């Protein structure tokens, strides 16, 4: 017969049950710990380091007065794009003539074919001596987003260099650093008699910030019409993060093997107008504002592990502290923790979900008139695991108000997320970029990742599967606010590194095939 509740016997059996539970919990946690420990200890670093090009001290380009002056002068051209087909044509032409004057070897060498495309984009071809080798393409863009002096420590188009060695200006990070970096490296190569074995293209678009339809799209079509397929493309993209990533204290070069999708949705509320002395309970502004507030309060789902972000963290594992390796080689268990860490900052939240940014709100006629229409634009950057339709369906469900009309904005080029480019040990383009990073930034860890922004590479996807978005600007996550924001700036010393990255990339890409330096798997 069961002992009555509260008697001595029931207390003993309760104690026994509690001990069994504690033992079970201990066994489960110990087993989990042992599984994680074994995985961390046996994690195989599959990276292979390849033999980089041989360089000597003369092969290093110094950002001397003239080099820096060229970048400073470039920033002063207000090559601003405002909307599709709307960009400053006069400033683009002035910039174009400046580049022709400042890079005479690039523009006059018999080794270089140079074309002006659709009036303002610049396409260069350096035919290789070995036609068997597939060409590659270096891309950048000449245009910038708008900027006014307000909010800037130094006027955005003055090109001021501060005492701590930072050059301030619109375009220093996005993307005149890329344009001048490529041209400085190419001019240096050509002056030293460089003749490529592998054909090299350089494509400088003039309207990337408004979709690239007039620039990169035309250059891509020209290459397609010539029957050209590319070994790889590298364009602006992710940076080298010198800090800000969990459990790693080395600089991390994130090579964008994919880029998120892009969709801007128009939200509209139309109601009868009228006299503001007899208002309804909610005006069009009130209805739309509440709907948008619901959108901001309901972030799109966390999709950590459904895109390249998990591989990015796993590639960091061999370079982390033991705790970091313990966590990053066991994302099956710690993934939610890592994704929460990434989601905690605007600069890294875009790695784990589709982001939502309310960027435009228009409404109102006069202070005593009820507004008949309220309109807002919301810009989403779409995680590779979602589609434009998924985003629209989610927003509709969150807003859940028939009075709010939702439609695709026609003023911009909406895009699904890109395919994910190969980043394996044998993938030529990815490994060439890795090798070049290591030659200029020997302490940096290189990992594949996803670019949250968008680039002209969407126009080159038919020419190769190997598309990478990377530029070795050395940043911390907080610097992301400077891109398209106030006080965009680059350290002059970092610009010198960018030039040398492209110098080494051009040499490394000119190899016929990868030559293994050593494989980490041999170290185990
Ligand atoms: C663990 C990952 C941490 C990530 C931290 C990243 C910090 C961000 C630093 C650099 C990002 C550079 C982005 C430059 C590429 C974006 C270029 C751009 O502005 N593109 C425009 C194109 C608009 C086209 C119109 N449809 C854009 O994306 O808005
Ligand atoms: Zn850009
Ligand atoms: Zn931009």
C-alpha cells in the first residue's frame, strides 16, 4: 500500500526520485559535453594554402603623395546617383577625363583595350598571351550616393585628411577606394612591363547605386555578345573586420560568396479627406504608422544555419580560442546562442535574417486638411533562404489590415537572393582572393560569407558561377553606419593595402592553376 503523503516513507521516495533526476541530468549534460569535446578536438580544418606569387620589396606600392592626391581628387567629383537613369552626367565625364589623365599607361598602352560604355562606364581588357586560360573580371563603380555637409565632421566632397590619417569623403568606402585601388595597381603593373597570360577585364560601372542597368548591365551584355565566360568576378563587398566578431581576436576577411536579395515594398493607405475639425478615429497617417510599427516590432525569422553564415563561423573555428572552437564546431547545439549574438547588432543582424528598413514616408497636404493618402517605402534585404514572395507574405500577415495596400516598388530593381558561389579548397577564384589577402594581411583569417548589401555582380551571374563580393577595407561593425551615412572615411594606410591587394590579386590570378603550398589536413 502506498505510504500516505507527508509520511517518512514518501519523503524517502521523493528524495530517491530527485536523486535519479539529478543523475539523469548529469548524464545528459556530461554526454553532450563529451560529444562537443570530441567534435572540437577532431574538427578537420580543410583549408589549403596555395603558393602565392613571388614578390620582392619593390613589389610593394606606397601610397605616396601622388597616389593619395588622386584619391582625394576623385572624391571631389560629385558623381551622385539619385534614381534609375538619374545620375550626374557632367561629374561622371569630368571623373572619366581625370582618370584618363592620371593613369596614362592604363589608357594608352597597346596592351589595353579601353571602351567607354553607354557614355559613362569604363571597360578595359588586357588580352592574355594564353587564350586557353579563362579571363577574370575586377569590378567597381564610379558613382556614389548623395551627401550634404550636414552631419559630417568634414564636407563629404572635400577629401579632408585628418591628423590620425583618415581620409573623409563620400565614396571612400563605397566605392572609389575600389576604383582607384584597381587602377593604381594596374598602372604600376603596366609600367613594370607586366604582360598577362590570363585575360583580365576591369569594369567600372557608373550607376551601381541605382541598380547598374545603364552601366554594368551593358558591359555584361557586351561580354556575353562576345561569347566570353569568366573564371571569376570580384567586386565591392564585405570587408576585413578587425574586431566585433564573437570569440575571435584576429582580423577576419569575409569574402562574400553570396549577396542578399533586394526588395522595396510600397505601403499605401487611401481614405476620404476632409476638414481636420471633424477627424475620424484614425487618419491615413495613423493607420499606416501603426502598420509600420508592427513591421518593426516583428523582425523576419532567424534563419541562422540556412545560408552561408554558419559556414562562415565554422571556417573561423580553427583560428579561435578553445572555447570558440568548442562552440563553432558544435553549432547544432550552440547555433541559437551564436545567432542571438549576431542578431544583437545592426551590422551583423543581416547575417541571420531578412532585414526591414522603413526608408521613406510621405503624407499630408496642410495642417487643417485630413490626409487622403499616406505612402511608405520599406526596403528588405532578403536572406538566401527566402524569396521576394516570402517577404511579401510575411509583411501582409504582420500588418493584417486590409486598408493597407502592399505592392512592389517599381522605382528600383528588385532581386531574389543570389546563388552561392563555390568556396572550396579547389575553387580557383576564391582561393586566389584568399592567397592575395594573406599576402597583404598576413594575420587575417579568410572566411566565406554573405554580403548584406547589393552590387553590380547581379549582372555578371550568367558569365560565371564564381562571383565574390570583397574589398579589404579594414573596419569594425560600427563603421557600417558610415557607408551611405555620415563621415564615410578610410585610413590612408588601408587604401595603400587595398592597392597592394589588387596588385597581388592580378599576379596570383595570372597563374594557370593553383599550386598547393600546404594543406592543413596534413597537420593533423
Ligand atoms: C559577421 C558579419 C559581420 C558583417 C559586418 C559588415 C560591416 C559592413 C561593412 C561593409 C559593407 C560594405 C557594403 C558595400 C557593398 C554595398 C554596395 C551598395 O551600397 N549597393 C547598393 C546597391 C543598390 C542597388 C539598387 N537596387 C545597396 O546595397 O543599397
Ligand atoms: Zn557600392
Ligand atoms: Zn553603396
